[in-house]
């Protein structure tokens, strides 16, 4: 067995866990790990310009690949700068491992230079975290961290490494497998529950499948499609679930919830059976909870028992991995032997109703001559990329228009901060995704507000020669807040107008990237083409209708049937 | 409704903070909390008294189980159980009340653990209801200070956590 210093244990663990790239920013308390990485030379490091960017990039990498993303920061401010990124990953169940430097153990608690209790700070926003005080425990902790991050309901894990521990030497006994007595997520769903679920499906006349991010995390998209097709049920997706079922599929009703389609929300309100898969009945989905799906029985498949029966009463809870649960459910349906046509016939009146809703209020927007409508930009982007790009978004209107008008057919093609709603997420996440897939087209759809929250990562993308494409929908407003002010605060635009915005074309050029701008609708397609086809990092800026809103919209606290429409 | 939970948790730094943080972060209620090591020194036993309707209690138990450090959670108040709490009460005991306090101690099988010319310190053990009764009776005499352990509980008969 070999003896290694802590810093080298970290590098060895990264290699054994199959980590090929880490995102980070050095500092005095983590300099030793950096030195070990440099000497080893086998792990690619992406130097970001702000630690928040590192955490989001690791998150984007994880979402795009399904692997664990890794980021590194120093103690104190370096560590606190990662917190927003960690909380973002926590809310969306994304596996990342965060290493932070810490002051030497002898100084902990002394208010030393760049000391902060990052383990205390991140306790409520990590799945688990560690302060390593004994180098002998480090190999086990490293193994546990990756295992915990990726297993069960995934999430971020932080390891705080005091500077002296990085340099102390101990046996490096890295376990191949690990078993923790206090942590054993249930992955295999209970067969009896599956049988009970099938009984409810048999009884249902107006079922709907409600799919969330868990489908994507569990790589259960094929099984979900199989289920949907074998019983010919309509499928609606949460923001996090987009791509978990093909958006262009005839059974897709699109997204549901606050900015969901009229049809999806009406179907949810009138269904008699909700089959929830990897979703958590979030307030943005249910609206006013008392009025949510009043006549529905609920089957809820989720790997996290806390998600079940948290917000709504569930008739058949199925705790386990979505993929396994769906497989089992499909098997029961196959054994039953009724072909899809029988189900289709059975649910015909339900589908007729759904198609009527679809026709009554399809997803749409008003075109106006001479003004660029943001929805039009997204439609064109979808057309030109043939729906094949990895799209990241920022948060706000840009995110909702993308969710509505880009049709995601494949999982892991929409990377967006759903739970925490982090502005500034999209661009660093795009960097992470592009590092994972150098040859894929990666586009960040941004607003002029959120892009400025992590614009400094332009330098990172340039340094790594990453051809990320940034679409900025510029309305010189913090558009979503402005929309609320317009609708619910008598148009008092408190602190939402940007009277100064940079010239994004020049800004791109200042970083050595290319910038393009469209100010008229007829320039949109050409600008997109130029921006998407140009080599390297590009910004495409669109001067959009300033006071365009996102519709449909369910006002906060209202029932989902009370939608404001275009 | 009051519930008494027994929680077995890894004896790791920060484990208790994860549990209390969970309660404060999610707006759950802690009425009392008592922690000490078990025979296995790598594990601590925590007795937690909380309240809420069945949905809240279900969430509390699930959320506790979700913590990586938590080994097991049992709602002991679901079945038959024994609960005990201890209090140390410093009560005014001057000429005319000294005998009265001692009589009370006798009735409730309390112990006098410290004596001064003007006070007695009494140790009382029992279920919460007994402590409540003792306190009610001592209050008129004059309680100078009180410190309580919080409830500990164990299931009756063969059942173990």
C-alpha cells in the first residue's frame, strides 16, 4: 500500500472516479491540491473567473453527462462564492463534489485570514459535507463523497480540506466499493405497489403522466415513453422534466404549471389519475394547492420518500428508482396484454377533450411588424438547430420562452436552474456542457439581466476555446419582475429598468469573441445563422419587444385553471 | 399531537447540527431534545419530542431519515413506551416552608441533592406530567431556578430501536 499526502489523495481519487475535468479557482488554502494536480498532469483544470462560475460549470457538466461534476475553490471568499452554485445543484438534485481549502486545523475557529465555516454554511444546501480533520480518514471520505453525490436522489457534496491535512501523509487505501450503515437509498420499487398502481390505471378514464427531472436523472426517458405509448396516456412535463419525453411527440402536452400550456394545466385540473414520475408537486406546478387536481387519484414514483406526500396526498406511493419502477409497471401492463389500441379507444373521449383545449388556446404570441418578438427568436433558434443543440438558460422570461418554444426531444439537452432559479446559471453551465461535449452545439439563452451576472466567464470560454453561443434577448428590463409589476403592481417598475446596458457586440469583441446584433424581425434569422456558424464564442443580441410578457401565466397563489392568456 | 421520536445517529461532528438545522430550516417544532452516546460509542441516541399532524410527523421522520448521518428513526409514541425526564429545582426553603418542601419531596419521591440555609435543590424524575405536578405545587413556595433534561424514552417489552 502506498503512503500519500492528502493533496495527492485528492488527485488519485479524482482519477479513480473517472473525473476528467475540474472547474476551479486557486488560493492560498488550496494551493497544495493545485500543485499536486499540476505535477500529476492528467486532470484538465478549467480556470474560471469567479467561483460561482466553477460550481455552475461543474453542475452543467453533470447535467449534460450524468456524471459527477467537480469544482475546487479556496477557503473563505472562494468557498462562499460557490454557495449559490451548490444551492442551485441541491435544489435540482445534481451530483457535484466541491472541494474547498480551509485554514490549518490549528487555526480553525480563530477567525484566521480567509477562514469561514463553509461546512456550517453549506449544511442546509448540500446532500452531505465533510470537514476533514484527520488525513487517515480522507480516502474513505473521498469515496463516500462521490458515492453519496451520485446515488439515490443525487446532490452536491462538499469536502473542506484544511491546509495541514493536505500535506499530512497516510496510507492511501481507496475502497472499490462502499457500504454505509446509515445511508441506503431504496432503489428497487415494491412490486405490490406497482400492482396497485396498475389497478388505478385500469380504473382511470382520464389519466395523465406528470414527468419531472427525476426521469432525466434516472435515465428513464425510454421507459417513460414506453409507458406512455403502451397505455396511450397524455404526458406533461415540469421545467426540469423537459426532454424526458419528446416534446414533438403527439402525446406531449408540453410543460405545465405557472407558464405551462393551457392544455396541460386544464388536463391536470380535470384528470382522474395523475401518474407522477420523478416530480415533486412544486408550488410552481400546483398553483393554489387546495384547487389542484381535485378529482385525481395519485400514483407517485420517486426515489426520495420525502418528496412523496409532502404537498399532496398520494394514493399509491412508489419509492424507488424511476427507471426500475417504470420498467416494472410496463411489464405489468404487457402481461395484462391489452394492446395500445384498446387503451386508445378507452381514453378517446379524454383525448377529444384534450385536443379541444389544445385548439382553443394553443401556445402562441402576437406578431407585430417591425418588432422582434422573443418567442420568434426561440422558434428560429429551434428551426436552425433542428432541436439538436444543448440549450442552457438563465432565469426569468428567457427561460420560460425557451421552455415553451424550443421543443426538447432528448434528455440532458435543456440545462436550467429550476428549483433555485439562479440568474447567472446558464452561461457557466454552458461552459461545463461544452467541456463535456466539445463537438456539440451549446447555446445559452439569456436575458440582458442575467447574462451580466456571470459575464466574466467570457474569458474562461475564450481561454478554453469553447464555441459556446450566447443568445441575449435584450429588453433592457428585468423582464419577469417587470411583468409581475405590470400585472399586479399597477405598472410601477421599481428597480427593473436597465438604463445602462453594455454594447454586447463590443463586449464580445473586447474578449476576443464575435458579436452580432439584430434590431428588426427580418434580421433575426440571419443574425442567428451568423452567430451559430461563426467559429468560437459568439454573442447574438436581439433587441426584443421591451414589454413582452410570458403567457399563459398562472398568477402566484391562484388555481392553475385561472390562467392569463395571450 | 405530541410525538416522541427515537433517533439513532452517527456520532460525527455536525450530526446534531444537521438535525436541529433541519427542524429550523423546515419550520418543524422541537419541544425537547436529549442526546447521549449509546453502548456503541460510534452512535448516539437522540430523543426528540415534537408536535404536528400526521402529515408533518411523516415528513419529519422522512426528512430525518434522509440525512446521511441518521441510522434509524422510530416514533416510539406510536406504541407502548416509557418516558422519563429529570429536573433539578432550586426552591426557596425558609423557616416556615422548609418542612413543607420536604413533605412534598416525600410524596413525589424526589431527592434533596443540595441544601443551603435558604434553599433546597431537589432532583425529580418522572414522566413530564409528574414534573408538571411538582412544579405546580412548588411554585407558590418560590422556585429560584430550574433545569431540565428533556424527555428520554424507550419502547416497552422486547422492542428496540
